[in-house]
């Protein structure tokens, strides 16, 4: 089972009609098998209202007991 750790803060910058989201994460594959990480999904909401959400393709293959 992989573990995901958030490294630091998530930064969000809005300029006109564009939003920039910056985040650092570490993923460790604790499995004896290679795993594929195909998509990251995020959703930004406050007080029950969703302001941003998206799916982004990653296409990362993570070998057994490796980190990225």
C-alpha cells in the first residue's frame, strides 16, 4: 500500500481567470510490486462551496520500496 505525505503548505494564487496551485508531496511504495500513479485529483472548497477542482494526469511508475 502506498503512503502519501504532504510536504509543507499548499499555495493557491488567483490571477484574473487563472488559478495556480503549488504543492509538494512524497509518495512511497511500500509494496513488493511496482505501482502506477496515473492521476492526481484536487478540490478546493470553503464553507461547503467548491471553488476549484481538477484531475491531472501524471503517468508515474513507482518501483517497489521506492519514493518519488
